[in-house]
C-alpha cells in the first residue's frame, strides 16, 4: 500500500492556498521544479492526477480536491503530535475577526479544541461586517479573519473555506413596482452586498432605495419574509417563504467564505490557528453548496415578476 508523504501533502496545501505552483514555491522557499516533482511523485504514488494543468481549468482535479481535505487534517494532526511532545509550548495573543455568518457551532467546536491544545494562546474575537474586517486587517488591527467576499476578489493567500451562491429574493406575496425604485434591505453602510447592488448598471432603472439596515442575517431574513423589500442573500439563507428574482438583475458574483491572515501576522501561534481552522471543515462545503443550489432552483420566480 502506498504511503502519503507529509511534505508532499504540505506542498499540495501550499499550492491550493497560494493559487499555483509558482507562488507555492516562493512560500516554501523551493524551486518550481522541486514543487512540481513533489506533486508528480505523490500523483505517481497514489495513481491519480491532483492538478489539472490546463489553462482556464480549476487548479485542483476532483481527486486533488478530495485529497486536499485529508491533507490539511493529516498535517494538522502531525503538527499537533509534535507540539504535544515539544517542551516549548505556543503562546501569544490572536486578534480574530469574523462575520456573523461564521459564528457557528462548527467554529465554536474548533475554537474550543484549539484552546485545549494551546492553553497559552489567548484568542480575542471581533464580530463585524466583511468590509470592516478587511480594513482592520490592512491597518494591522487584526491578525486573522474569517469573512465573506465575492469569489472574484479571492487572493492567492486566502484559504477558501467554502462557497455559496448569492440570489436576489423577495417574499412570495410581495408585488414589485418596476416603475419606481425597489425597496432594498441592507446589512448596514458597510454591507458589501449593498455596495455591489448600488453600482451603476447592476440593477434595472429606476434602481434601489434602501429602506432597512440591519446587521443581523436573521433580521434581513425576517424582513424579506415580511415583504418589506428585496435583498441579496446567500443560498444557505433561503426559506420557503422567499422567491428568487435573479432574472430581474445582473447575476451576483459567487460568494466565498475565506480565512485571511494579515501580512504582518506570521507568528507560529497564528499559523497554528489557521491550520486548525483549515482542517476543521467549517461551513456547508461543496455538498451543502450543491444542496442549497438545488433548493434555490425550486424557489425561482417565473420570468414575469
């Protein structure tokens, strides 16, 4: 039976995290040929292709995506074992930013496990909107953040946790008057859904009028269901009381939930936390995204609003 080399698995993770062999080689301080050799040797060992190597195609093959999840967990467990035997315990403070969408039971479980493994690392959590968190990272006010961005804004150094579709929605019994601005429900002034929606050309004339700002997803969902206005919502938040009206608007970009580390935050305890989150499978994952798309298709409005 073939054996999985942990260094090759780390190389695979680096390729996924940094967006390709070239940047992975820079991150690992290796030559591109050395990185390619590690992956080809791993592919030969397990008998399947891990990278697509085709222009315009996804970076990872389906087998590569499948192995990537195992690779993150194997490397995290390997490092945990070494850490448990090490006489030098990790210590320090982590300023963690996150949006409401990722304050889930999954994250609580991962935070609890990290705290048990590294009791000398203190994690202070700040829950804000994604745009606020991005600015805080750039100013050095946060070390690491879990947040939503539009998929086209993904950076090579982002760790992608999962994806979701974004839909325009209304209450099923809400009547739209397309000859006047549509009432729009936004999270707040820093809502990046709102910023995208208000850009010229993203909505039909005569446009949108913000009638509610609420930082809570539960509040936006309730307002949509009550017929107070239209909103942009991830597929995971759609309910049977909503109807998708994507045909009235330009398609919204796909949503990406990412883990982003501040450029200056490269301490061992911060990277250990990033590895813990990356191995923890936060969110709905690929299967959940497909399920939300299937449910969303059942709520699509007819072509006439």
